[in-house]
């Protein structure tokens, strides 16, 4: 027997270190060649480290949440003796495999700090469709999910793997309802079908012990960016109520005749209004360079859409939003949201935003005070559309009303400018025919 030191490979892109976000083995485990050892997060993506040799784990270096330098020993494996040239070839093979993963999904699971915002988007409509990850959950509950092939790798986020371990569920028995990745919704469907089979799903009425959770991976990046944004940016938030009754009527009419085009939510209309108003308020569509003390007012609108994923909050960017109509925007919102959730977004789709839109959709509440996505200087947050009594020409009517928030960097944007910008949005959204006029 020989000892093989599995080192964290050099994966290029100038990456000097990676964070341990999950271990898949423990000391004493017998492993096969190409078996997953750990999930490591770089600035580009979260990738699974696979062992280039079969053998027994005799040492693991580092705790979950620790940063390891490239070239550091990740694990020591007791294996059949390998000649030096074979060992080097094995390490090179691992490095090439990891590098390929990073290049394939550069915007996948580990965005840099400027790619993270505070809230997730939703349809922004009063009657949103069910969340995409839950599609097929009813069907899964009515038929037993066939087991996955034991030889096929099981794709799941560290959070899903941890939850499955706590519940005593073998992930190979859980059938993904969408693609090859097991999500929380798939676990829920599995537990629903196997109710009473001894799985430890927590009950709301049960007493639960205190739980300490280490802040690691994407959650740590979100925390760092939010702290830096609040620490460095003097925020102020302005909120206005907007009557979207006419807009909702127009949206319903357009959806009735949409044919093969995507269903319209309120978000594409808001984006069109934002793009039409911005030329008169260039200080809103800007970025601030703290170190250089320089503000860049951008001519194009590269709009970030805060998106909730299984791996945390991400902000894919709609390029040149000012050049797209409502149908094109609806299609791009759907495409980018799915790319972010599946970890297939490209690096250029996850960076370079000039302004962010964040919506909680049906959970939008009365008002929000969103945190600015540095280095941008503003973030817009539409809230839930509700029917409420309103006075119109002295008459009491039922109107569809929506509060809209904007948080701004007071170093760049004055309160008067922010209020004037929102009033311009209000005029466009309350008279939606203006959105389509020249």
C-alpha cells in the first residue's frame, strides 16, 4: 500500500484559494476512483472534488468553512502503490476536470460580492404561478419514485445533502422532477409519499433543540457584501403608492392574445417604465467607484434581477434592457432566472449591472427598504399588488394599488431626484399607453 496526497488542483483564472463547503467522506471510509470527496467554492463556482484513486481515507485537512490555498493537501488516501508518473497524471486529470467545471458554469454557484443583492424576484403579479421547483410534486406524491442508478452521480446542493442526511434519506432513492439535480421540492415529494416510514421530517409542533449553523460559502459572501453595502453607503429609501388598475387590465388583454409568447407579469412593464424614465435621471443608472472617487453614469441599462436559488441569492443581468419590448423582457427574465437557479448562467450574465430590480412578488408586503447592490447607486423594489378602496374624482372605487420603493446612495443621488424619478415611473405605470408611445 502507498499513501496518496490529494492536493487542491490549480484551476487557473487567477484563483489562489477555495472554501470547503461540504465533506462527502470521513476518515476511515473506503472510496472508489472518481468518488466525490468535498465541495469547494471558488470565486467562479462551487465544484465537487473527485478522488483520482481508490483507497481508504486516512486524513482530511480542514473544516467546513475553512479556506485552503491551491496546492494544499485536501485529503490523504491509502491506496495501491502508484508510480510517480501515474500520480502526477492523476493529479493533472483532476485539475483539468475541475477547470472544465469552472469554465462551463462560471456564474454558477459562487458569485463575487457585486453579484449579490438583498431580495429575490417574483412575478410581481397578484396571481403568480406556482414556484418552478415545485412543478410535478403532486405527481411525485401519487407514484413511488424509482431509485436512481447507483453508478450515476447524485447532483444536489450542500444544503439538500445536509437535509437528506438529517432526515435519514438516501438521495439515490429520490427522483428529481426537473433535470438531474435533487432539490428541496424533490425531498418534500419523497417524504410525502413515504409518510409514516420513519423519516425524521421535523414537525411544527415539536420542541426543537438549538442549532448552530456556520456561515459559509455563498451565505458568507452575501453577508459580507450586505455588511459592506450598509457600512459604506449612506442609504435612504423613498416609497410611493401607484395605481396599476389600468396596467393590470392592459396586461390581462395582452396575455389573452399572447399566442406562443411568454406570459407577461408586471415586471416587464416596470422595466420598460424604468428605461423610459432614466434618460431624464442619469444619476440613478450609475455606479460609484469608492477608491477612485468617481461616478460613472451609464448610457445603457444593464438591469440586475435579484433571483432566489437553492444555493443562495444571485443577480443575473438583462443586457441593454432599454432595447427590449415587454415580450422580449419576459422571455429574458425567465431564461436568466432558470440559468441562475440551475447553475448554468455565464459569468457575463452575472456581472456588470448598472441598476437592480428586486421583488418579493406576492410576499411583497407594504413596503421594502432594499439594500443597494454595490457598486450601483440605486435599487428598485416593487411590492405586492392589492385591491383597496380609493377616491377617484370624488367617488369611492376599488383600485389595484402597488407600493414601489427605491433605495439610493445619498453620496450620488439627492432625495429630490429619487422622488422625481419615482413620480415619472408613477405617471408611466398609471397611464400604461405611454409605455408604448414614441
